[in-house]
């Protein structure tokens, strides 16, 4: 079992912040990219007048991209909470 973090010093707090920031980076990053792309595609028909992308509706493609983003973001939250609980 690892030791609890030393939060009494500035260096310890900085190391703890960095450690927490690095937990579950990939699912959070992928989720944010997919969610951003999905929202932009859902807004594209009204803003840019785009009504067809490779034979598919931009709103449908936006939903297809945004759908896996929500579980990825939820997974990153669960992983971060679990890591923090085990670390403390």
C-alpha cells in the first residue's frame, strides 16, 4: 500500500495535484474530443448550411460521436474517485 500524500508542504501539494491530473487522462481526453466534435456537427446544419456529409445527416453523425463520449467521461470520473480513495 502506498503512503498517503504529504500535503503539508508546497512541493507535496504540487505533486499531489499533478498526480491527480494524470489519473484517467486518456478516457477524459477522448470523451471531450468526441463530445466537442459531436456538438459541432449537431450545430453545423444551422450555422454553416451543411445538410449532407458523405450521405449522412450531420445531426446523426453528431449523435453518433457524442454517444460514446458520455460513458468515457463517466468512466474517467469513476477511475479518478477510485484512485483517490485507494491513495488516501
